[in-house]
């Protein structure tokens, strides 16, 4: 009597050799099944296959690589570029020098049906002799050419599948996808289908991604997952799902280190929320972030700062000139500043970096400076918004205090942004330039807060050698946020000689 689904034991899994792919597959592959790995040349099929076999070697399994397309010398050279040794992996070349000899038993002039039959027989003989637990067959494109007939090709694949099923083999069959459309018949035969893609860009490195097209009996993570092919092999960055990462945390507001800014925010920054700092270039968004980070570091928290626009040396020098040196915190390990090149980094890899900072480093404060550069790293606005929504939801559910910098175009008067992300933010700090008596000054206001009853006033902000200063409310001005204010009274402006950072109320 068969077991009911509620009591049936979960089938064992075997690792693919790639931690990120195992996570996508919720543990790995079901053993003793035939899987299809498809993708155009250059997407990383051979590298992934070698990692799959080397994972088997590490478990003491017998592994076999059957190749019709690459020689054993080429495979070993490819492995060496990653620092791998193929000791323990048997590489069997179906097409070798003797096979191409005009005087040999089999030649390219023989009928295709004979060539196909002989090829399949050789595969069967080699598997019978080696009794491998893992097999890679590279590739089906050559087998398809030998068949020259879709029906004969399908029959041979079915025969191979039945043969491997009786031998307790886990098989990866590689396909180069010579046509734009997928081979649906092949998809129906395979137990699972993994598709690799390479997306060229007009500037910067090409993007590679992976998708599980089909996987019987496995609850896998759907959609596209960014991958990186580099020295050391393939790394897979599973698509972030925020709902899987919630934890309990204390939502008590934390001070920004400046009393007036805390009052403007209605008490400070609340863990589990994200705050958008919005304004034109040069208003002090980055400096405000640094001030908030330093306040968190003084409380013993850890922080990670992702720097997209500015050079690290420039940031450190500017902070020191304002009396807010970051070097001691970096030396102590409480602060990590990551210089990001958006042309070289995929969104999935960035999300993985953020996860590592929060879950492994224990960062409770994360700064992304700026979203403008992150936007240009994305293929389109729709993808940016979806990615940011999931990333911000993840950070919020981990109890992280997140600061986002978004630059606007324009200085005085009308300003605009590349994309509106204000509705994704829990709080919005709005910075604006305004002029008083021939001097350019900066105004700050909180235009949104989902968690605090914040001030509706507008305060002046000034940067000096003592750090960040936030002044009294500008009650005697009108039109400050437009950049074209009208003076209505005698408000005392902040002086360049004023005192340093305020304290929390």
C-alpha cells in the first residue's frame, strides 16, 4: 500500500556543488534522475557540470564526464583556470583521433543512423564499465546532428534515460540550444530543466542568470537568479524573498546624534524602517547619513555603507574635514564601507552582499548611497522598483535601520528625480537650497513618516568643521521648499561659527 502524501518521507537530495543553486532547489537534486542543463555557448554549462561532478568526488562517488564536443585536455585546462583538479573524474572522449581516422572502423562518411547507434553503444558500454553515481553528457547538440531525424533523436534520448534509470545514475545532459525556441520534447523527457542565459549590455560586464524551468517533485524558487562566472566557478545568487527572513526586534526610536534632527523626525530613526534622503547634489545628504551612522556606532551598533557614487578616499577625507572621522570605526570593524561599481555588479549579487552584511556581520544600520547609480545598474525602472521593494522589505523585517540617498536634478526652483521611490520609503527627508542675503543655504524637512508623529516645520541645515548642525524652524520664510523663498521676519540663521552636533532630547 502506497504512503499518503502527508506521511510520505521526503526524498534524499544531493548537492549540485553550488550553494546558491542548492538553495534555489530547496536542498539540491533528487538522485538517480536525468536533468537537462541548457544554454547558449558561454553561459557556464561546462563549469557548472564540473562543479557538480567535483561535489560527487568529495563524497567519494564515481563520476564520469562523457564529451562529444571538448577534449579531455581542454576540460582539464578549463578546470585548472578555476584551481581545480579533475582527479577522481573520468573523462571519456567519444570523438577522438582514432574515430576521425579515414581508415578507422567509423568515419564521417558512414550513415548517420550507424554513427548514432555506435555513439549510444559506446556511452552505454562506458557507463557499465565505470558504474558512476554522477554522469555528465556533453552535449546533446552533437547527438542531434548525428540523428538528423527528430523521431530517431527522441527515441535515443528515451533509451538513454531508461538505461541510466536502471544504473542509479544522476545525469546532467548539456544542450547548446542551437535554436531560439526550447526543445519542448526534450523538456518533457527530462526530470528537471535548468536554463542558463547570458544577457549582453552596451556598457559593463555581461549579465548571466539562471532559471529552473521544470523540476519534478521539488519545490523550487522560481524566476531568474543572477549568477557570476569567475575564477573559482559559478556563484548563484537566489532571488530574494523578504517573507522568508523575518525576525523579532525592538522598534524603539534611536537617536541620529543631533537633537534637532531627532525632534524633526519625531524621536529619531526607528529600527525596521527605511528613510529616503531626497535632494539635489551638494545639500548634505551623505553627510547626514554619516552623522547618523556615527551615532549608531557610538551605541556599539554595526553599520555597512554601500558607496556607489563617491570614491572611498574622498568620502573619508570629507568626513574628517567635518570632524566626523570614520577611520577608527573601520579599524575596529564596527563599520564596513563597500565601494560598488554598478557596471560590474548584478542586482542579485548586491542583494546577497546586503544579506551577508546583516546576517553574518550583524549590521543594524545600512546605507545605500546612492540609488541613482543603483538605478543605472538595472535593466529598467520596473525591475528597479521590484528589486528595491523586496530588498527594503527584507531589511525592515530584519529590524535594520536603512538610509537611502536619492539625488535630484536641478538646484534652485523645479527639481526632479529619475524614479519616484518615495512611496516605498517609511520616511522621507527633503533637502532644498534657498538663498538669503546673497548666500546659498540648505533647508530640511520631513515630508513623510509612517511610524512617528513628525514635525511639519522646515529647519536649516549647515555643515561645518564641527559636523552637522540643524537650526530652529524657519517660521518667517515662505516658499523655502520651492528654492525661491520670501523673507517674512527676523529668523536667526545658523552661523558658521556655531557649536557642534546637538544631542538627543
